[in-house]
């Protein structure tokens, strides 16, 4: 099973992804966590430079880099899934759709370029407002985190995507334990019906 945790920066994705992986492992389920972008790859290093303002790319190029970064891990993802692991992704395919759409890119193109990646069985949207995202990280924000209007459009895209099947939306403005329990309940339901 592949579970993607999505949402704006500072929505708690990294924390909740770790808690979910650890909780699954504690319950006897083999689980692995992957975070995107994966800055440990060649393309990931380039993405880090771009996000810190050392490189300037058009939105299409940035999204192609993000997508290529996921393709760098495609074999690993497939191997882990084929081996029976639950794979938890801190960001995945929906991020490129959300951020790309927010920058005026075509949703169909963003979706099509990712169709050969393993698709999520469940996508969890940790829903927070752009204002809360900015409040939670007052300093050290990257180029996307500084643009409140962009974050609003990203949020709109996530809400549109979450209306589709395979998604669950959880209020990310609640306590860490409450959010973790809500995610775990959704995951357990999916695992029991699989």
C-alpha cells in the first residue's frame, strides 16, 4: 500500500508521516518512509539550489525536476511495494499538480507526466490555511513559502483534488496526537479492506 501525505508546508506532513510509519511498525506492519523532494539525489540537489534561490527556473522546469526526482525513486518504490511494505510518502504526485496548477500549468500535463509512477492507494490532505502555514514558519522560508497568494492557489488545488476518490481530508490545525489518530484510523480502515 502506498500512502501519500499531502498539504501546505508546515501542515505537519513530515511529523505525521514519521508517526504513521512508526505506528505501523510498532503494530507489526513493515513500513517505509520516503520524503519528496529527495535531496539526496542529483536532481534533488538541483531542486534544493533552486528553492534557495541559487538557480532560476520557469515553473514547467521546476515541476519536471520534482517529477524526475520521484522517477529517480520509482524502482525502489515498486520494489518495496512488491515486497509487501506499506510505503508512506511525505509529498508525492499531488504536490506537483497543486503547485504546478497554482502557477498556471496544465493539470492534465502534470498528471500525465506522473502516470507511470506507482499511484497512491490513499492520499491524506492535512488541511491548513496559508496564513497558518506562514505563521508556523516565520523565518527561513523558501521561495514558495514566502508567496501567500501562491499558497492560497495551492490550497485550492489540493481541495479540488481531494474531492476525488482515494483522498481523505484531515484538519491539520488540531493537536499532533489527534491528527495522528485520525490518519491512523483511515489507514487501518484501508488496510483491513485490502
